[in-house]
C-alpha cells in the first residue's frame, strides 16, 4: 500500500467526505492536498492526542499551530489559517467546547 507522510508543521487541516479524507498541507510554499481512504473519526482517534490537531467540525480537523485568527461571525466561529488561499474553517457548536479547551492550551 501507498503511505503518505506529512510533517506536522506543514499540515494545515484535514477535510472529510464520507470515508475519505483530504489532507491539506504546505509543499514548497504552496498549498497541496492528498486524498486518502480513511474516516475523520479514525484520524481524530489516532492522531490528535498530544498534537496541535483538533476536531472543530464534523468535516474538519485543524492544526492549531496554523490558526492565525479565530473570529466570531453571524453564522458562528470561523478559523483563518496562516496560509494564503486557504478557506476559513468553521467551528461547529458540537465541537466548540472541546475545541476551545485545546485552543486555550495552544494559544499564547
């Protein structure tokens, strides 16, 4: 089988679609992505302990080290990452409490 290895400091976020996850990362100063057949639940259970990765939405895991701005908008909390041309990532009500607990540990 094919394996992918991404340095944690290059990882931006992971987005899911059913049993597939797309990993977005920085590669030579441009945003790249790679799709794998794996659930976000598996990634959350196996890769978020003792790392800056945190589930913030049913479809997203974000790297807290890459979050530049947390902003409250009329439709909820949005995360702006430190990479250009990266969409804002939503924080859902379901994951808000656990996200904020981990965010407060990683923020200055």
